[in-house]
C-alpha cells in the first residue's frame, strides 16, 4: 500500500503573508544592557519622575506598570491554552517539509500539496550574522548605518523570496557574552543556486561594498565583525521535528507552489502533521524507512 501524502497544517494561500521583516537594532539595544545598568536607568527614571511630579504621584507610573504586569500574568496563568495560542504554538507534533512544485486541486491524483517521503528534497541553511565589538555595543559608531544596510538586504530577500527560492529567515541572539552582542539570522533556501543569486544581487553587493569601502577603509572602523555559513543538505540527509512549539527556523518558512487549475502561484507553509509513522524515528524522518520499504517491495 502506497504511503499517504503528508497533511499540511495550513492551507495554500495566494499571498505570502507569513514573513515579517527583521526587527533591526531595537531588540539588540533593549537586551544589550547588563542588570546593574538597567537598575541604574530605572532609578534615574524614578528620580526624574519624583522631580517632575508631585510626591504623591511620583510612584504612579511604577504602580501602573506593576499592576499591568500582574493582571496580564494572572490572565495568562488562568488560560495557558489561550496564552500558547497567542504565541502561535502548535499543540501537536509537526515537521518542516518542502511542498511539491505544483498541484491541481481539481485532480485527485495531483491535489496533494506535499509528497509522501520526508526530506524528499534537498535544502540549504544559511547563517548570516554580525558582532558588535565596541564598548558601547550596538550604540557604537556606524551601527545604525550597518543595520540599515542589513535591513535593506533582508527586506529585499523576503520580497523576492520566490525568485531566490528563500523559505524563511529567523533572527537569533548569542548568549556567549553578557551584552548579547552577536546577532544572526538563519535563512533556508530551496537550493544553492538561489543563495548564489542573492549573493550576487546588486543590493547585497552594495551592502558588502559599504562595509569594506566605507565602514572599514573610509571611516577606519573594525569594531563590527561579520560572518556567514552555508550548509547544503541533500535529500535524505536532514530531519525536523517540533512538539508544542510555534513555527520557527525551517518550520517558519513558506514556499511558492504552482496551482495548475488556476495557473497562479500560491504559497504553502512548510509545516506538516508529524503524528504519522513516517515521522516516528530519526531514520524515518530522513526518508530512509520509506526507501527501505520501497526497495523491499521491488525485491
């Protein structure tokens, strides 16, 4: 008996509405201060409020923020399911898989969005990041301009995701230093050709030239380091599983797929149901069980 096609958790849509731009330097600045610095800033803020407001009102901003935090926490504790839903948690096992290149909802034999074998297609993981090695961290000179260059590349990449075969981009912070001054975005591409097209695109070339010619040579700075890594995983050489998690990393992606019935391109999220035997073990999630069964049937 032939294995069933994977069940997508989200339907196909005509608009790629699952991507969001990088938050830029905002979260980096927010989390770059050590606890003593935050306490000092809080104390200064309270002191300023005491000078500006009458003594009987100086504590009101603090009390308001405290009351708000208590109310929201109590609400979330009383409704953990709603709390998880607001954070897009999928309360089941799921996996990230690449959809078919096309489908036809009018034909039962071609109506499936996904195939039947896990890790049936190769994927490329691309890590792109930077480190702020200045005593002021992300407040150091040139950081704002650097963030603008990075944001321009990031927005263009997501805007032209179909052209590059880009599936997703998820940003992370390193905890190897108290200042959390290393940032990285993990991208996924359908293939290496798409990544190479992005690398040689004018907007990426512009950002690279700005870093080398302006930031390093003209301004004479060296306190922002940059890095990238690329990993090409062929079919059957990777596996994904998520349990009670929001879609992230490869699972946060969406891929372009052709609707043969309408002749239009649609977008399908990479999330599929993983409660089936095809995703039970590591080997099965790499498609090896399906391959072994197919070879056994042939023999």
